[in-house]
């Protein structure tokens, strides 16, 4: 991974159906990758590197928070995406901002910053230790954060590729599940999937992301 830069956001949700999360993102015009982990569906998006003048201090310190919110495409606005998803669960979500590089300057190996914040009901909450969080969740989450796992090659669903017919199938599935059955199987453009077990996982003892090794099991 010599000389590479990883700038992305990762959102840990308590939901166990990545296809539903991808459909929700698509409805909001958000293009991101959704990967299933044992700790819940993970939303991942790589971000463009900001370009500053040669002597701009932000080349060292990184962008100001005000810069992060100005003129951002919806898909690149990590706090906005986290806020949208946090409204769908009483347990909220955890947003992890990742800005890492390898062999940068005199530093050898991976260095940089990871910042974890909880979002509840559409609002940013307290910061939590990213290191402690990554030590308690599915190891796949840490591998994605560190760039050791490619979310595109791990069965992820890209919300930007979700079509209206796929979303219609998901809506039908939710209505069926409301009558005591659920829908399982991959998201596709074909016939509606067959009825089957809901596959929902009940919330853990302390199901809020960041407080429990398995921050969810909730179905979006």
C-alpha cells in the first residue's frame, strides 16, 4: 500500500439488510457502496482529495469543518448522509471519517486520522474512540476503514446502480413482511423475490453503534 492515500467515510448502521439501505440511499440521490458485516450494514464512499494553494496551511491540517459542508455533492457530504440514516433507527449510526496515508513524508507505514461520531435522530452527537470501536466490531469494518478490504469486491451494493424497479420490489417485500413474512435474496431488476423468513436480527443488549460489539440487527 506504499505511497497511497485513503480518504473516505464509513457509516456503521444497525441494519442487517444492505439492499434496503442501498435503496434508501438511492431515493435520496446518494451514491455509495453498502457492505454487510456481522455488526450491521456498512456504508462506504471514497472522497476526492481537496486541492489547495502550495502554502495553504490546510495542506497540513486538513480542511476546516466549514469547508467540508460548502459546495459538496450530496454523496460526498458525510454528515448529511449519516443524519439521513440515523433517523431510521432509534439507535442511530456511527460516522467514521477516514484520512490516512502510507509512507507519508518521514513517516513509515500507515498514518493519519480517523474520527468517529455518533448520529442520533438526524443530529451529530458525541465523539467516540475510533480505536475502541474498531476493536469491538466485526474485523471487516476495520479492514474497510484501513483500505485493506475493497468494498466493491466484497459483495457490496452500489446505491447509484439501484433502479426504481429494484426499489419497487423492496417496497413489495416490506408490505409482505408486514403480514408476517419477509423477503430475502439479492436486489435485482427481475421478478419480485420469493417470500421467506424475514432474517431480522433483534437488537443486542446495548445495540447502539459504538457501545456494543454487535451494534445492531435492526431492519431498515
